[in-house]
C-alpha cells in the first residue's frame, strides 16, 4: 500500500507526468487525488492495493475505446505501474453534483419531477450506449451516480469495473444491487446490469429499495446467508401480488407516499420487471430503449397545474386531476402523433419530443393575445407548420406557434397535430 | 438513607415575560398605568408561585423604544422582583425586541434552563402603535425559536393606533390580542392576563388536551367582557357611539 | 442489555401501555439476534448518529447495521400491534372512557400505530462493543469513574424535536430517521448505565440533580439488588408525587463486584464537593456583607438602592445554602462510615 503526497509525480503511459495537488476523497479501493496535468486540473484514482494485471489490461482497453457517452466520468489516461501500485486519470467531477445515496437519505432533493425524469433518462442512455459498445458495468450501486438536482444531469463514476460483456471483473458489488443470479454465483453481464438498472430507477422514483419490505426486516442483522436469501433465491418485490414483503410504515416512508401517486404505467413496468417470472429469466428483462420509452411517456403526461403551479402527472387526459391540489385542471391542448403518442400541454410546461434531455418546446402563456397559450421553439432548427387551409409556415428558433386545434406541426421527422 | 434524602426535589420553572412598548406615544398616563399595574401584579404572581408546589414562576421584563433593555439580566421570582419605573420616549423597535427576546429564549447565555423540568414560558406584549423598524425579519427569527413556538403569547393593544395585524402576527391569532380603550381597562387587563397566564402556564398540562394558549385566550376573552373598555380583538367591534376613547 | 419504553400519555394513545410492553419484548429479542449474528464492527472510538459517515472510517458500516436493527424493530412492532388490535377489539371500558375521535382513529386507520405510541431507549454490550440508541425523550446516562471521580455523560445525541411535552415516537411516519445512537468498540465500557423515562428528568432536569439521583441509586445498589429495588419502588412513587407527577421507569446496568467500592468513591467525591462549595459560599457571604456594609453608609441612586435590595436577598439565600451544606456534610459523613464498614466486611 502506497499513498501519494502533495508534490509527488506519477508517470502516465503516454510519457506525460501528473503532479499531485491534494487528496479529494477515499474509498475502499483507493484514493482520489486532484492532479495537475500540464496545467489542466484532473482527477487521479490511485489504488491502495494494485489489482492484478488483467485489471490493468482492461483499463487500458477501456481508455483506448473511449467513453460510450457523456454520462460517464471515463478513464482517460493510465499511469505506469510504479510506487507499488497504479491508477488512472479522469475528468474532475464538477460542482453541484451529489451522490445518489444523498437523495435516498433525503439530504438532497430533486428540484422537480422534470429533473428526476431527466436523471432517469440519462442513466438509461448511458447504459444503452455502454451495452451497445459491448461492455457491461458489473458493479452498479448508489455510490456510482452523481446527480445535479436542478437539471437532473447525471455523471456515472467508478468505471474501472466496466468489462467486456461476460467477463468477470472479480470485484463483488453490493448484494442489494446485484441480480439474483449474480448473488447466486453467476458472472455479471449486460442482463444483470439491466436488473441493477431497474433497481436504481425504482430507487430514483420511489426513494426506497424494491426488495426491502417487512419480510426482509424480520431479521435484525443482515448476514451473508440472509443476503443470499433475500436478494437471491427468495427475492420478493415489495408490491408483488404475494403481499408478504410490503413496505413498512416508519421505515419505507418514501415509497409508501410516492407509489400511489405515480402513474400506473410506471407501477406496471416495475411490477412486471420485478415479477417472479422476469426475475428468473434474465434475457426477458426490459432493455434500456424500452425504459426510455416508459420515461418518455411519463414526460408526455407531466404538466404544470395552471391552478396551483405545481407539477403533476395526468393519468387520464379526459378528466385531468392535479395530484397536488386535487382540482380538475384545464389542458390547453395536446400534441398528437400518428402512432397514438399524446403530449399534454398547459402553460409553463416544458416538452421533450425525443429521448434526450434537451427541451424542445416551452409552452408559454401570452396573456391578452388571441391565442393565450403558445408553443415556443426552443430547438436549434426551424419547425414547419401547416394550417388547416393548407398554408405552410416556417417557425424559427425562438418563435411561437399558437395552440390551435388542427395545426399540423413538423419537428424534425416527427409530425404532430395540435388538438 | 434512601433516594429522597440529600437532595430536595426542585420545582419546575415557568418564566413570565413582559415586553413593554415605551415609545414616545406611551408617555403620560399610559406608561404610568403600565408601571402601576405591573408593580401591583408582581406580588400576586409571587403568591401564585409560592402556593404552587410544582412550579416556580420567574419574571423577566424587556422594555423597548428606539433601543431595547432588560430590566434585569436574569429572571427573578415574582415576589422578589423590584419594579423599576419605565419612562417613555423614542421609536418602536419591535423587530429588535423580537431579536432580543429570541436571544434570551435559549439555554446558552439566555434565561432558560433545560427544557426537562420546565414549563413553556408566557409572553405578554404591550403596545400602542406599530413597529418603526424591520419587524418582519425580527419576528421571523423568533418564530424559529422552540421556546417561543410553545409559549403562551398574549398581546395588549393600547388604544386605536395599535397595529392589530402586527400583534396578531406576534401572538399567532387574533383571539390572543386584547384591545383596551382606557386607563382603567389597561390596568385591569394587565392584571387579569398576567395572573391567568401564570396560573395556566405553571400547571401540569397532561390533564387536558386543550392547549394552554387556547385556555388562556378563552379565559381572558371571557374576563374582558366584564371590563368596560376592553375586548378581545377577535370580538365584533362595538358600535361607534360606545367607542369612547380617552386617547383620541 | 437495558431497555426502557415509555407509552405516551394522552387519550389518543390509549393503548400505549400495550405498545410499550410489546416494544420492549421485540427490542430485547432483536438485540439478542443482532449480537448473535455479529452486528459488531471492531476498533471504533465512541461515535454517534451525528457524526458524518464519510469522515469517520467504519461509521458507514455501523450506521447501516444499526439502522437495519432499528428498521427491524419498527417492522416487528408494527406487526405485533396490528395483531393485538385485530385480536383485541375496543373494550367496553375503552368505548366509554376514550373520546370517540380517538377510537375512530383506531378503527379507521390502516394501521393503529398512534393508539399504541411510545418511546424507546436501549443500551447493550457484548465483550467487544457497546451501543445505545433512542427514539423520543427520556435520558440515558453513562457513568465512568475517572481518578475516583464520577463522570456522567449522555452519549446518545439529543433530538431537539423532543421539547417540553413533545416527543418523537416509534409511531411516527419517519420513525427510522428519528432514531439516534452511539456506538463504541474500542473496549472501553462505562462503569454503569442509567436509563430513565422523562418522568425523571422532568423532575430533576438533565444536569447535576439527575446525576445526584443516580449516585444515590448507586449507593442503594451497593447494599444489594433487592434493597435497591425496594428503595426504587417506594421512593420513585414519592418522587413522582412531589416532582413531575408522571410515571417513571428506570433501568440500570452495573457491576455488583465493584458496587461497594464505587459507593465509597462517590461519597468521597460528594464530601470533597461539599467542602469546595462551602468554601466558595464562605467567600461569597464575606463579599456580600462587605458590599452591604459599604453601601449602608452611602445614599445612592434608585438603581443602586435596588441593587442593594438584591444583595441583601442574595446574602440570605447564601446563608441558607451554607446551612444546608453543613447538614448535608453530616449525612455524608455518616453514610461514608457505613459504606466503609460494608467494604471492610466484604474484604
């Protein structure tokens, strides 16, 4: 074990030297230092006990492959094996991002549901890209994610355990986040990643663990034997039809409060993913793309209540009720796509057309105008509008379209009708 | 030998606070009446304290005009409290008075001891006008104070110029504000309110579900009906003809 | 281990007697399991739930383990009271004595936790570590003898939400977050531990008077467990009458093999303290007398006159206090003789 001190220099494999500025934090595996790299500030993760050569090789491969998406704080340079260990260089975590665990303990809160959905979307996107490039994360837990509470932007850290799908990193994660088959001894892969992803998403939305309910808590001390049972062989979802493991009053306060308030489609997605059948059939687990679809449909029903000003999900657009003030709310209209997708509109709602986190439409109130609610183009490209009489108009970025029934709005390749 | 000897069992403590507006407009008969009434009620509070085997009532007084000043730098037993005549001049720094009260409603460098073995304090505010300083921020500080939150809070509005909204904000309800229109009513109400708050405030509370604040409000509202020129601010305003105000 | 649970007073909590009894049973069994299954974590100095798990190595693990224990206690208590509520519908007595709105709450609530609401305080130790935890009010004191002097501490952090007659409770919706704890595995164990429900600290406060009370309890314990139990049963009743009027529960952990020795040390300490206090009162009285005499010959302002009045009152009080200390001295001397003889016969 070799700790580094301020002023020490470590040699990178590309011949450059990094100078230690100060320690930023430490965990079980190693220490993270602030380093100076040719005038640029970066972070160095330095292992306290050097993992084996295979691990080193894998890091080397990941560095040459490059980051799958901007969600990852990806290893960028590798140090030589020196001073009894080695490490890798990555970008610094920017200010304002907090560990996911902080949100679970209610020390941090999302600024809005919009931000929460953005975070969910970004995590799915990250895993989608990761799996697309043939890698799997292997060690997914609440310490790997850092989230900005206002925008919902996510950074995924500790990417040194990322391995080609099917290869075993040898570093065991936390049982609470492992797929039941991995708890049972199988090597992690993209399927087990998908299980962990569903657990993380559940915790993001509901603030408690999907498998920790009354049955698990009957035991006052979690031992390895119990872990194997409750996260492995006898795993049981807290909202399974089998009611033996329901959340506990006084303990699982978040999920008890949020579960009934969240849209049914989200409840159904988790009920299905965490059903006995899917739990024991890893290849049937929902793929990232499908999760993105679920999140998108949640976004489509998330509006700001014109009465109380809070965000609400609208489960029934024919009789829209605000989940905060309990009153019926006036929808200004909706955008309807040919495939049946409907995006609900109220003043001050932000609309996301595709599955990234860049807003596309701001619904703005224009008091006194003939059309008091309008759609502002906040994309970088022109929209095309066709009126009912067949006139064609181009809507530049920043310009607005009234919410008027019958207008046909083309954004990129998607063609909506305003209703 | 036993567990009882060696140490006597202390009585629980209840502190009664007077917050007295001594701004220029209080000059003359108003401040005179306040001095007179409080001086006379102190021995009665002393008696209530002496006759109560469970609780000891201590008194603290803060006067405020342009500045604020505690009459003593610690609360004193009612019977021991020697009243110092307050004279009126200056502005109405009620916001500053709130900050000052907040400082003393505390265990460290304040007037309060451990909440174990204590009753919530009672606070009586007397004012004839409206604040001339930043009352809102002063009150905001005070409203975060646990002692203040659980305290019995009563205000006496002296004359028609008293800012009822401010007094309501301070006590938390209009029912806790008593309006007085003449010197005699002022003296009587100071006495009634100080005595009622002391009696209820120093009583064990588990006997009833109703809060002490509500009990005091009800009793003084009832008592005010028998005092000419006094009424609960929550009561409907008396008709104009009856509204004799010697401070007009 | 030692556990105290105090059922809430007030009509709303009309089955809090049952709630607290069940909670003590459940907690005892949960702690037993926790110790058996290896809930400990080695080498930690005294840390508490107020410390930051990121800056205290090992606290993250301990925090997780203890929170799991608390979660388990809450979960099992929920089940136990639900079972009790199912098996014991409202009795004739409850229907006639309890306000309708409260038995409606009992009948309509998805879970009847409010009806059974109570606090919890526990201490437990193994050969390698000790821990204490609490939700709600009441005071847990540890006693250590340092160079023959008693040092009391309240190692479980206090929660300011417990204020005057308000308390946190096992029946709160965020009960888990409201548990406070301390944990120590550096093999330093307190000499004795005292758990007292709020009826006691509402009587004595949470400072010196409460510590004096527990010192007296230690003196009784030195005479033997049975005598101490008898004294507690009869005297707590009287103390409650004169003090808080609240019910009182006390649980104590002590080592009988050193009880007499500690009693002698406590008395020596109290005697030394008595002497020091008389000395300081002596000089205070002298100062006050000098001031009063000096002021007597001068005609001062109104405020000087008032100050003089208070000085005179202070002097009377100081003299009273001095006389009390003299009486106390006699008693302490007698007691110390008794315990020294007890110590000699034991040897």
